[in-house]
């Protein structure tokens, strides 16, 4: 704990925790990669086989849950829903549904209330960064996120850890149930081994560009974030981080929804952050934004060159995202979260906000 409080060379905990992500992911993979491939990670949890999955969580943990759900549907064809924990009363789960409850603190009241509704009739797998939490105690099985203590109120490394542990566990479950074979699991986990390098590369590619870029959009009152498919949860996470830290409006939309309403918000200079993940249709949506004078900030760009930074050309990260023989990684462009976190932090700093303790928010939300 003392080590977590020590800022070292960093000015704030958020900066430190963003930077720790490649090491956190490398350590997680060291611990679990082998057990994901042979199905033993899942077997060790002692849970019964499942037909469907429902992920229940809030905030950033819900965004991580969306990434895990996308991977589970894409890899194993498992019907998977995500449930906003505070709206769990509206959810109807069929028998054989495994509930995956995700919470870094394990003390979020909305998640615990969701368990009140589900735990009698469904197996609950907890994914948490606190093995001593109420959630961990109440679940049938627990997965440790292995993120280490996170001090900043804005979740950063716990998001990344939740995705890596959660997707690994689901790969393991798919092997154990025969939905995918070991060679497929080996290829997927091999692909995950590239993540520490991709996360570090994303930070490096963004570091010099973000302060300049933010100075161009600092006075904007609102931001749009767009993604498609597996990129969408990352757009949602980028928008959540930006509003939490900078107190600017920020909304995420599936890019295809733009023309059904949000495009009316785009005028000259409106910042629109686009999470690319190889979905070619998104280019048409970006063209619609550009035609209205929107200021496009691109995160990602598969195989693209980095153009000169200027108005309407803020490409922050230009790396090939993880590619398997099945095409783009089913868990989406995880490395894109790094520039999204850095963008939100830099905007907050330029606006004079406290990035570790945003107003009105608590690290652990223990009221409904
Ligand atoms: O402890 P939890 O993961 O259950 O917390 C859920 C949310 O309150 C949390 O992720 C919140 O959205 C973060 N402050 C976002 O950065």
C-alpha cells in the first residue's frame, strides 16, 4: 500500500496508473496465460457449465464488461447480455445463465443489489480487484484482477486488468466446454501477449501529441466519441473518462447512429473522437463529421501513417492492433484506451481540474 501511495516521478496517481498498464498486463499474462489455454483456469473456479452469460457492473467496470461480452459472443457464439447493475430489476435471466459481476472495489452498492436479485437462481462469478470485498465473499467463484492498488478515482489500470483477466477466463471457459479447441486458444492467448507492447507503444505515440491537440479543443463545451462493433466500449470509456475528469459533456455513440440524431450537434470545431478498429464503414461516418466542420481526433488507424498534427488531423495512435488469423482481435483495440485516458487527463489538467479527485465522485460508491 505504501508503494501505491508513492508517486515517484509522477505528478499524480492517474499518470502513474496509466503508465503501469503494460507492466500490469504482462504480470497478469505471466500468471494466467497457460491456464487460459488448457482450460484449467476455468476448471479451477469450480463452476457448472453455462448456456448464456449476463455481465453486471457500473461505470468503467461496465465498459470492461462490454469488451468481455463482445469477445465472448465473437469467440464462442455465447449469447451474452450486459446489465447496468443499477437497472438489474429490469433484467430477466433464463436458467443456465452465468452472472459475471465486475467491480474493482467489490463494494459498489448497485452491483451488490444486483446480486440480491440474481444470486439465488444463478451462479455468480466475481471479477474484482479486492479479494476481501463484499462481492468476493458473496460470489460462487472469484477472479482477481491483479491490478494492484488504484488510488485515482478515475479507473485506468483496473479497466485494462479486468479486460485481460475477464477475456482470458472466457477463453478458458470456451476451451473447457469444447466451444473452441486448444490451438485456437493458443493463438488468441499468443495475440494477447502482444498487449504490453501495444499499450506501451500507444502511450509513446500519444505523449507528445496530446498536449498540443488538447490546446486546440480546450474551449469546446462538449465532445462526441464514436466507435463501431468491438471499438464501441472503448469510445464509451473515453467519453466517461473525459466527463469525469474535465467536467465537459461527452457522449459516446455507435458511429452509425450519428445520422439518426447526434450529427445535429456537430458544427464548426466540434471535437469528435473516433476509435478506429478496422471497421471500414466508420470512414463514411467520419466524412459526415468533417463535412460539418467537426474536429476529428482519430484513435487508432490500422496500419495508417501518422499525418502531421493539425486541425482535423489529430491521429493519436497509429499501430496495427492485435490481428489473428481470424481477423481483428475480438476483444477490440485495447491499446486505444491509453490515449483516451491521456486525452481526458490532459484536458482536465489544462482546465485546472484535480485529476485524482474529481468533484462529486468517490472511488467506491457504496450508496444506490
Ligand atoms: O468499484 P467499481 O468498479 O464497481 O466502480 C464502478 C464505478 O463507480 C467506477 O468504474 C466509476 O465509473 C469510475 N470512477 C470511472 O472512472
